[in-house]
């Protein structure tokens, strides 16, 4: 049987692309036109999104979807459905607002009342005249930052009273007062000094998306199924599992508050934030009471402070609330889908560290996507910028933490894909959306390679909009009613995603390090975000996964196995060679125990910067809020500085790849299919720097444990072509390649000698004037406006200002002697290039390097024609491009003929 790589290169590959198609009630002709252009771009699945549709889940919607289904059958397309009237998911098509107001979100809040004592019979009015939905939960007296016992009398509205004291001041259970009538006042004697009374209540007025479902209440979450999922099944049950593949959930979250950002551009909806309203439900209260017992009320007060004494309480709350999110929402939706023959995919809001926080986040990335059949992430609004991998990047409405997007986001998704057997290694990324019209195929290719080398293997391009051009809603839009000049080459990128997605699916990834996911530690106290160790490892070509603390908890649902003889361990079958603990004040007792066991088994365990000083759970943590860790608890765990982490991992002798010199912009991943003699081993390499080439030598660890030069066949999957690889690796700016391993070399020196590319002395520089003409996207291939260029320059200057489309360059060059393997290099191009040499097509390049095989050339004069297509931002402005400079237009060169 042919190797998978050979099959893929010969045209046998699966679909790994499912773009959004926005549905707004368009006419049938427009829908057909778009579906035909989608199918023509080597796309075989499409995700229908109401953006919004004027009659979502009404007769108009059913008629449109029925029409799309029939057209998709004709064109061989499959369908996914975005699962709400509009994003973000959770609106339930208005059913909460219109039919089930009692299922609205409930949030937990508090007010602080300061009392100067001593004073007798001080009373506090309960209830809120501005918010009739407010219900009293309880009150706790606080002195010098600590909850204290203080007898209080709870008086109901009818005058009935009940004296309660200390922790027994818990006068409410499941939100129902234990006295007759409605709680009206608290009466107490305040001792000398200042006493702060924390009045705790629930409300349905969070001030943010109050009409959304409650993610910690199953009945409320069922409303989304009732509103969207079941009606689609009722109308199209016969297509479920056939034409309809599943549902896409877009950016659901707790929505307990909108939140803001801190100085590091991280969401401030962290547990312990003083004024935050917190997710709440009857079941959440029940589980916390069961866990905390008589400490229930006093522990609630720690949810609005970051004091160390509240570490366990904060972690307990977040542990329960994220478990309920997983059960009530994501697993609930996923189980419904699988029971009806379809799949559940999507993503949550990951940016600004929301993946581990409340607010618009879902609290814990791995739990939030636990019910999905693929892991998922998204990249939007210029969150990736070639060449900018650290610091804060302004996007007009705020700033992005580029270290997170560059080094953590995609790996969150692929890590979940590796660890959850249900996902089977599948990770989806929503890509390209809301970057602005400046984003063309060049940048899209860079983003695609960024995702692929980090383990993403399914893609949801954002988006096809059928609204009149130019649609201001989050461009760029593909095809755009024929106004997108690059769309005729869009299929090249889609075919590449399908091919690479197939090659990087169904096999085995080989991350070296397991990096502890920081969510649990952050809930308890100070914690280093995962992007920091991720950057250091990625820049040293050390692959890794993020692993949640659930993996090491007794009830976390993961299987962990140690392999001391191999100095490795596995989490749900995924192997790792070392364990990395990012700096944190607290760790889970299960994690601490595993780290000690792993170290005792000879597996390298590293703590970045310092060891955790306490556990947020386990023996002794209830009274103090945490349990101190002695040095013996983490004996064998080595503390290393952040910038020394990669060196420490390499010195442990467990890395799989060695690179000559320092190449911080080179990314690498290893992927295999099959076992034993039938193993097909692939290495993907990407140069992520947009302007600097990579020239190095790469070696891989051989069977005997020593490094040997990487030997195999190098494939250009994007453009076609292959060459022999003997260890030397050269990548142009932004270039990617795939190396299929054949065997190992005998020595690194002999195979890698001459890794630095020699300067070519036989290059013919193409100089002189060029005849240039222009065609808009709609006019192409008819060119009209013309001009002469004495030398190559930016066409968006004087010659063709404000023009977006295709520029045709014509010139002649003279070859003095015959050439057998001529290569044409165009130099700098913005953006796509198609070349003809003496009327013979040399193909298309949508991204660097703009290199074309010209083959045999006879002496004499030759005609060279180059068509370059720029981006739409030169003609159409949009809000997303306000903070992004426009690149030049056209062919800038230098143009050279080599060989």
C-alpha cells in the first residue's frame, strides 16, 4: 500500500476546511453562486452562520437551509450549523427572554457595610429597591480581614425573627429563607472597633447579556437545545450524519460580567476580583455546601479577595463552577449531538487569558471543550502578526498580548486534541477573520503554517459574506461577489490546508514536554501564564503540550502512567519526556504527588523560577486555606530560571531535534503514522520570521540515542516539488516544508557540511524597463490602464494609486548561454504572483519564496510575464486596518534567473 504522503501528493486527501457562510436571507441565485465558488476552491464542507438571519429557526430559515442542503448535495458539500441566532452562543434564539425568563443567568454578589462600634441593635436593611430579583443568601462579619463569629438576628418582612450565631448565620438554603416571610433586616450588636458585614445575595441582573442561558444550570442550558438543536433535527433528521455533519458553538462563556483588562492586557474577570458578580445556581450552591459544610458562608467571602488565606475557597469555587460548565453546557450539547448522529465543535474565548477566567471566558479551557468532538481555538482581529511575537500590540480597540497568541493559543487546542480520546487528535482553528482587507493570501499562508506546525489540523476560514460588497462586518471576505482579486488563487491555500491537515491527522504527535496548565494555580494565587514557558520551549524547537491539573487529581478523569525504564510518562496515552511546572505560589496536592513520583522514577521535572510553596487542597488546607509544602514534598524537582528552561530540557538528553546555532524563529514538529517497520515519519519546519531566512543544520535522535543528521525527502506541499534532505535546512522568510524521513546519516559533520548556502555566481539579474497594465478583479483578464516602469517600484505610489487588482508586468531578457535547470526568483512580491516564460506557465505562488522552476532555456531573447495581485485595502478601507500599515503593491524584486 502506498504511503500516506504519496497518496496525498497524488490527490487523495480528506477535507479539513469548513468556512463560515453567512446567511442573511439572500436570494437563491446568490446562494448558488457562493456555494459553487466555495466548491471550486477545493472546499468540501461549509458552516452556515446566521449573521443574523431575519427569520432564524422560522420558515424563512428552514426554506433557506433546505435549499442549501440540496445545492450542497449537487456540489458534494457537507454542512455544519452555527448553533444560535447570532454569536456568541448562549442567546438560545431569544427563548430565555421570550419564554423562560426564570431560566436567566443568576449571579452571586455582595455588599460591604462598615460599622463603627461598639453599638447595640445595629440593623441592616435587606433587599434592593432597584433590583426586585435580588435574594438574600447570608451575612458574614469580618474583622481585620478575617471572618469572625457575630450573632445576628434575621427579621422577616412580617416581623418574625430568628436569632442565629457564628457560622450558623447561614439563614438560607437553596435560596429559601429559613424564617417566615421575606428577609427584611439583620440586627446585631457590633463590638468595639470597625466591623465589616459582608452581605451576600443573588440577582438576575448582571448588567451583561442578562437574556443568556445560565452555564451552570442544566435546565437553562437545555433551553439552547430546545431553541436550536431540536428544531433543526425536526426539520432535517434525515440529513443528520449525512449532509449535516454537526453544530458549531461560537464563543460561549459564563457572561457573568463583561470585564475589563489590566495593564498586561489580561482580562480582569479573575476569581477574587473585588466587585465581580459570580456565576451561581441551585446546583452550584448545593455542591459548595456539600464541600464546605459549616464554612459555606465564610468561604464565600474569599471569592472577592486574592488573599492567600482564601486559596482553597477560590479554587473550590472555580473547580465546581467549571465542572458544572462542562456538565451542564458542553458535555450536555455534545452528548445530544452524538445521540443524533452528528458532532459538536467550536471554541470559547481564549484571548486575554479568558480561557482560565470568568466573565466572557469559560474558566478552564480543557473543561470548556470537554464535550466537543474536536478541540477548537480562534484567531481574529490581527492577533497574529508576522515578526511580532512579544509585547503588546495595538489593534485599535485595545492591545493584544502577542506572546499568548504566538506561543500558547494554538497549543491549547492541539493539547486538548491529544489528551481527549474523543477528539482523536483533531483540533480546529477559526482563522483569518476580522483582520481587515489588508490580509491577503500571503498572510493567510503564514497563519496556516503557524497553526499546522503547532498541531492544528482543521480550519474554519472566516468568512464568506453574501451581503453587498463591501460588507463592513469583519472583513476580509472571500470571493466578495467577485470583488476579491486574489480569490482565483484561494483554492491553492485551501488545497494546502486539506493536504497538510490529512498528513497531520490520524497518527501520533510527539511532544517532549508536558507543561502544567496554569488555571488551577491562578485561581488560588499568583501564577505564571503558560505562554511564558511555551515561548522558551518553542524558540528552542522543543515541542510540548499543556496538561491540566485534572490529569493528576484522583477524580480528574485522566489515566496517567509512568514508564521509568524509558524516562517518560503518558497522560491518556500521550507520551511525554519531562514535566514542567510554571512558577506558581500554589499547586494541587495531586500534582505535587505526581511530580515527586515522576522525579523518583528518573523523569526530569522542572519548576520554572521557583517551587510552589503550598497546596491549595489536601490535608491541612481547610483551616488555613492552604497547606504548606516542605522541600521534601518536591524532592527531585529542579528549579530553573525561565530563560534557562530550554537548556535544562536539552541537557537532560530527552529532546528529539538539535539545531545548529540559535534559531528562535524556526518552528518544528514531528508526526508519525503507523508503527514498527511501517512507520511513516514526518517533520514539519516553518520559518516564522517575515524578513529573515533560516540557514542551519538539523539532526534527530537516532535509535542508539545519539543525534544524527535528518535524512529524507523534503517536500514543498504548497507549491509542489521535492528534493533530498541530508541535514542542511534552508527556509526563506515565511517558508514551510515537510521532510519525510528515510534513514539517518552516519555523522552530523559529513551530512551537514556546507549547510550554509553558497553564493550563486551564475545569477542573471533582470534589469531594464517593464510594461505594466492593470485589471480589476471583475475585469480580469482584461487589462486596460497601462504604463512604463524604468525600474521596479511600489505601484501604489504614482502609477496606480488606490488600485486593487492584478498588475501584469512584461519584459524581455537575454540569456547568453544555454541553461538546463534555470530558476526564476522574483524577490519581494505583494502579494500573489503568476509567471509565464515565453508563453509557458510556470505556476502561481501565493506566499514567499517567489521562486519558479524555468527548466531548460536556450540562448537568446526570452519574454517574461508576471501577474501580481495585491490586497483590497488599497481600494477599500475598513476599521480593522486602521492600525495596520498597508504593504506596497506589485513586483519589487530583485528579479534573478539562476542556474
